[in-house]
C-alpha cells in the first residue's frame, strides 16, 4: 500500500503537468490548424498508436512478471523484450508505409504524412523502458517522459511548424514528441540497468515471450483500442472536421483516464509480488483501494469538466461546441471504466486468457453498437454532432459492461470483493452539481475561472470528509508509518 500510494502520488503530479501541457496543444491545433486538419491527424494516430501497443507484445505488464520470476539478469530480460518489440514494430511500420490507406480514411495524405509510421517503434520501446523503470519503483522517469517532455515538445513543435510546413505540421510535431520521450526514458534506463552482459538472444526465448505475451498484448491493445475505435469508426461515417471535433472532446475527457495511469506503473510490480505469495486477500484490498482512489478523482474531474464542457470546447475554437454531447458521454465512460481497468491489472496475472476474452467481448460490443448507431444516424441524416455523441454513448455502454464483468470474475477468483463503490461519491456529487448549475447561469469566463475550481473544491471537501478512510488518506501523506508497509 505504501508503494501504491507513493507511486500514485508521484504520477498524479505528472497528471497535473500533462493537463497543463495538453491545453496549449489543443488551443494551437484547434485555433491554428482547424478541425479538418486535426481530424486527419487524429485518424492517422489511431492506427499508428494501435500498432505500437501490439508491438510491445505484452511487455508493458508482462515484464514485471518476468523480472519477478528471475528469468535471468534484469538487464538481459529487458533487452529481450526490447529486441522483440523493435522487430515487430518495424514490421508494422513497414507494412503501413506500403499500405497507408487505413491511416488516412479520407484519402488525403502526403509523403511527409506517411512518416508517422516511424512513431510506432518509438512508442513501443518507450512503453517497455518505462515499465522496466517502474519495476524499480522509478515513477519520476514516467513523469518526465510522458507528462513533461512529450506534451511540451508536441505543443512547441506544432506552433513553430505551423509557420513553415502547415499541412504536415501536426504529424511532424507528433514524431518529434515521441522520440523526445524515448530519449528521456532511454537515458534513465541505461543509468538503472546499463548495457547487457552475456546477453545471447535466441529465437526460443523470443518465442516464449510471444506465447506468454500475446494475451497481455491483446488485453493492452484492446483496452487502448476501446478509447480509439469510436474515433476510427466515426472517421468512416463522418467528415474529417467531425473527427477533429471528437478528437478534442476525447482529449479533454481522457484527462481523468490519466489518473488511472498514475497507478499503472507501480500496480503491476506490487500485484506480481502478491501473486507470487498467493496472497489473494492483499490483491483484493489493493484493487479496492486503488479503484476507489481512481473513481473518486475521476468523478470529480468528470463533473467539473462536464459542467463547463461547452465553455471548454468553445475555448478551442468556434466549431468545437458541437462536440459537447460527446464530451459528456466520454467523461461518464471514464468513470464507469475505473473498476474494469483496476480489475484487469490483477486479471492479466491470475486469469490472462479469461481477461482477454472479456476484453474481446467488450470491444466487440462497442464496435457493434457504434456501427449500429452510425448507420441509424446516417439513415435519418443526423448532424455530425449527434453522430459523435452516439459514438461516445456506445463506448460508455461497453465500459459499463466491462467493469461489471471483470469485477465479478476477479472477485470469484480471489474469493474477496473488489467493489469500489461508496455512497460518499453520491453525497459529494449532489452539491457539486448544484454549484456547477449556479455558475452555468453566469458569463462564460466566470465558468472557467471561478466555476471549475468551485465545483472541484466542493466535491473534494465532501469526499474527504465523508468518503476517505485512514487508508485512503495515505495517498496524501509523504511520511507513512513503517507498520503500514507490511499491509
């Protein structure tokens, strides 16, 4: 619990930094490049990032298990994963370079745009390097790489390149940002692990990693894909400008998701050690604790951003308020997903195949609902804003199913409940909604400057007083009593 609290606290600081850095990029992309260019950029990123997730071959979480089991010198174990990922990601990049059509559904792309495939190896290798650092409980590197360097390089490069190569500025900015993040992660990794000694990579070892990693890779790709499938399908049915508007809503709504990622790097190593000891009660307690921390924070941020949604979207550009309905569903989806993502953190180690099938069912349900909603919307000639909201609604329904199903399966396996719901969340939401409604009657600038802090402040105060136990408050303490470390 000490490790979870410390890791979450460190990465939460990274979440705040990433939030601050993401706002300039959305403003630059929306105001300077426009919704249509942003939509083309978003469509290309969907497939490139999906390929990168697959190319990690499950090492983002499987690496912790391999290091815990002592399959060799730590450095060599990590280099095996890096080499395999580099090979697979290069194959994916080569294929998409030769067949770029799926990345650009509109058919509008240049030779420079195709270079986005070079991001695939960079993203994949960075994920594994940061997972290796997290195993040593080094979360600061993740913060520097993902929350400081990557978003700020993206924003600054997008601004500068707009005046030199506007049509491809966003693509090149993305490439610059992912390679900058890779360099930061690589420097830290070399300081911690060094170069390999006596390393003899073999096809047999690579094959074993693939066999054990495929369920993890599938689960990782599907979890990531549920947040991108809606964007991809929307691109097939709606104009690029609608995709751009939806992308902005998705970026704002994904901010609460970063809170879950605050615990990802440290949750894996902590759970693998408990699995090795077969301490099922400790795993259930850790899942309940982290799931409540996540949902409590996500609900507060979702309420705040949702009540000020129209003003936030209008801040990016005059075309973007049409995505407010989608933003509301996307924020609700992130809250609904809290139990699913934390349960999955344990399921990938105790029931990886069952978890994979649940993930496949979830994304299948989402795809079926999204396509159904799109077809109906097109049949009745609904505007793009309604299509975007329908895509977000499909995601919400799918993630509710995932949370209920994965929470139930994990509870059965562990023999302990992992339910993270507390009535204090309802008690806190009620006054926060009232305060938000009051500020919504005031001018737009008042909603942004005073309304957002007021809503979040009221919610946080009630949750702290009515919902947080002593274990919950551990998250906010730097000095924790030694006896807690044994829990």
